[in-house]
């Protein structure tokens, strides 16, 4: 578990790496979490910083919707997604899903390559902190990639 001191250091690191012109409420950040995949690339750094900070501050609050915490982890892992699991019943053609994942991976790699080393470091520390929260709703396939 992270101490108040390490949480404060992480908050400072994220705020410095992702200075945002926006001031979002907790409720705004909860809504944005689920929309990161559809955000314009140019907007992601301005949205991601406040979302990561909000999760550091509110990850264990009941008002923090678990499904959206997992969506942030999935978004950050999208450049290196886990292998597509087998689909029950061999009648399904997974090629469309695999094509979508490949396209998403390519787009994510382009986006993430634009992040500074300071931003990448802040994201890595946030992901490690999220793992320490031991929350069952975090997507296991993505967190194994860390």
C-alpha cells in the first residue's frame, strides 16, 4: 500500500508531467475515464493527467466506479494488448476483432510515442501504484504486461 508521502510524490510527478489547462471535478474525471479511447490524440495529455490524479486521490472511494478504473489501465495497455483469448465455439470468426485490435495497437503506439520521457515515467509509476491497490476490477491480462 502506498503511503501518503508516496501518493503526494506521485501526484506531484503526474501534475508536472501532464500540466492541464482544465480543472475537472471528480465526477468529470469518472466520466472521462471511459472515454479516453475515443479522445482525439491531441487532447489525451490534457485529459490523462487529471484522470490519473483523480484516481490516485479517489481510487478506493465508493464513488469511484471500478469499471472505469479498469478502462484507464486498458487504455494505457492498448499499445501492447494481451493476446486475444480463444472464443468459445469455433463458429466465430475472430478476424474482425483481431484486425480492430491491430489497428488500435498501431494507433496507440503512435500516440504513446509522442509522450515525453517524463510523461512515460509518470504513467509507469501510476500503473505500479494501481497494481498496489489490489483492486479486483483491474483487467488482469493488461496488468500482467507491466
